[in-house]
């Protein structure tokens, strides 16, 4: 291999390597300044893109059936050209590889100015005279990990991934390479692959689309986050001394995806976001998450970090005019921005609300003076009105459930999951229907906020395309277009991305919604654990964290819940009209504290302290999240202790800090001496605002 080209992209060095015999190109990323620290390794070039054209040879080395990586297809694509484009917004590098019959791979690596990550976009173009069926196309490939330890780097590499399930999102899993059986064989023959991902229309399910590899000797990390609203996969792959990472759409073997590309057509894979750095997993994740600010810059955002009230845990699906007016009498005059009417406003009088989604007809009994009267009451109380929809589904009690011609099918039968079926979002008829029933209602009543929910998965895919996986991909892209259309047609509206809480917390959905529900963990001890987890994959200023207030709550319980909201965007619910004056005093003080520290939630970096919590349902020990402002030296400290043992927590905060304000149950048992913050706490929570003196 020879070095084809290298580029400095911020503090990252991108090195393109060329195999002179095969004319294939590969990419390695290293920290800038580490170019001369490479060690001797036996490794072959890992192609810039992995793809599989139907009819080509499958991978050998006992790999067929475990991976489509290493098929004969990449060898058909030879280096053609590389172009560099520099603008005030950053630098992009376009590498083109071409086959003899005119097929092309267009690989674009972009470094946005003033960011610490890279975006990678891969496009296949069929310039041949024949249709081509792809069974695999990666979004990214990254080879040569790690170049700084000789040989196969024994006992020095760890793979990090984030497991996820309902109400238990983004749990970090760190596994030595050896435990994944990713050591090379004694003879160098055979290929090893750890392929993982998600299949279905909930892209954050089982895992988040994220992977990282750490060189533990040098504290170097390589990481990737994928922006994919449908089935996806990641692979950690090895056949010699170097690890390789790749990922993208779930391939035919993993997600039943294939796509036929006609002559003159192209297909672009989902974008990938990459970084490499010295530090720890939080350092790496902060760099990746910062890339999500690019999408937010294209949106109209609330004028300040909002406080949201959602009545679901107050009325439990019975948001009547009477209930709402009772709640508003309590909220009026308080520093709350939005009032969201959650599910149930469309309920059938006989069958209820849980399976009546899809017709979206206002229940006149719940709203005897009409929905408009309630919206006016919300505005008169000084709040902005919001409403809940689950637009992609039809419940079994709705007339829409029987609209078979417009629903997703698999093998000719409607996809039925529990009490739900799913609109075919690709159909113009469905687009027109939702335009009237959803967007039309939002515009008619002047809603300023909409919560978009989605509460089950269609699974491997649907009819209507070359493969079930391609049907799924098309449907999910149509869903994203619908959500973007809401913002286009209702200027200024805030869109909340919810999918039974956190099932869509990935860049492609986060990039079109201003806020996102962090989880469905509403009233449980593990809320701060999950909320802190999500700092690794999304911007805290998008993470809507619930504090459900109950009339029986003692001060310690209220402070616990409210402190968790400082890890993102505050969302209140619960028995608000039954709280006493002393309880409301705690809530009001929490809101004031939240306003003081909002600039750190919006713009900053996160560091997490404390041992990893073993059981989320029965946590023990303590957790501290340290959030440092992007501008200035302010710090936000949010501490939770999970057991009754009094813990003396010490953190090195550095600098010359003082405690500017504290939100706690009692007088704050904290002090700073010689740059060390000492905090004493038992079975409770507190939050501190630190200012540089």
C-alpha cells in the first residue's frame, strides 16, 4: 500500500491508502500529529466502501452467512479521481471509484468548519447499460485500527456499543476484542465479524446505531454514529492485525434489503458521522453529538430552552376541557412555556382512546365548547398550545383500520401488531389524508407544538419494493418527509420526536425535530441514569425529561425528579392541581434554577462520574453529571445518590470556582477547596451552579 493522499481536518488526519496492484482505496483516521507513531503491522487494505452486487462471489474464509463484507464486488471498483472542495463552511473530499462498465462509487468525506467530527456520505451510481441489484451498500468503512500498537495489539482494544430497550435506553457495553473472538487466527486465514444492529421501523431498539473502538494503551478512540430511520447494521471485522469498522443499511442477510438500480440511477446510503480522539468514551461521544448542531441550525427553535407541561400523567388519556381548565388554573402565572394535550382527545365514547388512532376526530363530549375554546384557554393562561398525534398508525377501533388499500402489507396481508396497523406513507392518498387530518388540524387551531408518537415496529419490512427491507426504507423516508412538511406548513411549530419514548433517538429523526422524548421512564428511580446515558448520543437541549409530580411526594422525591430534568429539557406532569404550597415552592425554585443553568444545557460538554450502575431497576451507589459551558467557565453539577448510605463525593473541578446557587432538599452540603468539590449526600439529589471567581 502507498499513501495516496492525506488531509488535516480540524484535529483529525484523514489518510487515503492505495493498493497499487488492485487499484483499491482505503481510509484511515488518526489524531493529527500521530503520523510518525505508527508501528509494524501485517494488514491488507480495507476498501473505502463495501458492497455486494447480486451474482458476484460471496465472502470466503468461513464468513458467508455471517457477513457480506469481503465479497468479490469491491475488487471491481478501481480508483478514478479525488477532488477537494474548500469553502468557508469547511472542506469536503470526493473520491470516485469506477468499474470497467461505468458503475461508480462516490465517497464524500466532509469536515464542517469548527467541528470535531466528520460526515461521510456514500453514493452508488449505475453508469452501466444493465440494471444492477445491490444486496449491500455501506455508509462508511474505516480500516487500520489501531496503527499505534505493533502486531495484533493483544489485550489492548475494547469495543463499545450502546444497548437499548424500552425505558432502558443507551446502556454502555464495553467488550474486549478477544471476548468477541475478533483475534486473527494462527494462520491468518478466515475472517471474523461481529455484526449487530436493528431490524424494523424503530431504529433505536436493542442497540443504538453507534460503535466505537478504544486503544486502551494510548487512550485513543474511533467512533461512528449512523443516521438511519430504518433497519441498520454495524460490523467490527478482522482478518489480520488491524480491526475494521463498517456500517449502513441492514444488508440482505441481516435486514432483507436489496435494491435494483436501473442504468442512470443512483442510491445514496444513510449518512455516517465519525471522529477519533484521545480521551475517554464521553470525550468521543461529545465530538460525535456536536455534529447534530448542524441540523438544528437549519430549524426555527424556541426563543429559549423551554419548560413543557404534558398532561398525560395527570389525566391518563382523559384530556377533557374540564380537566385542562382545572390544570390551567394552577399553571397560570408560572414560568412554563408549552401545554401539551396528549393522547385521548380523539377518544371514542364507547371504546375509549387506546385503539382509536387514525380517524383523528375530536371527541365533542370531552370538548363541549370545541377544541378551539381549549386552545384559547391555554393561550389566555400564558402558555403555548400543543397536541399529540401518532400519525403513522391506525388503531383497531378506528374506521381507518379497515382502509386496507392504503395500509402497509407483508406478503399481501396488512401488517398487524397488537391493536395497530400502519399507513403506507409512500402513497399520495395517505399524504393527502394526513395533510387534512393532521396538518390541517394543527393549522386550523394554531398549535405551536406537536408531539409525534410511534408505538410499535413494522418489523423486517413491507411490500411494494424489490425487497421487504427496501419497502421499509422507502416508507421511513416518506415518514421523515411528512414530519418535515409539518414544520414547512406550520411555521414556528415545535415538533417533538417520540416513539414510546426513545425508539427514534438517532440523527436522522433528531435532525428534523427540535425536541425528543428521552424515554418512557416517567416515574422511576432510573430516570437520571437513562437521562445521563443519552448525553452520549444526542444533544441535551433536545432531550425532553419528565418530572411527574405526585400529591404524596415528599420534598426529597420532588427534588430527585426535578434534578433529573436539568440533564435536558424540563417536562412536568402529574398531580399539579393537588400539590400544596410547599410542594409548589420547590417546583418553582427548580424552574428558576433551570433558567439560570439553561445556557450550559444548550451549549456545553458532559463528563460523567461514579461507578457504572449495575441494575437500573434497583440502582445503588451514586452518579454525578458535570456539564461545562461552551462559552465561559460555568459548570452544572447534577448529583443523584441511589441508596441510603451517606456518600462523600469528591470531584476535581479545577480552576477557581465558587458555588453560585444550589437546588437541594435542604441546605447544600457542598464546598470547594483547592479546586476540589466535596459533596455529601444520602438517598437524594442536588444540583449546583459553579461560577469562576
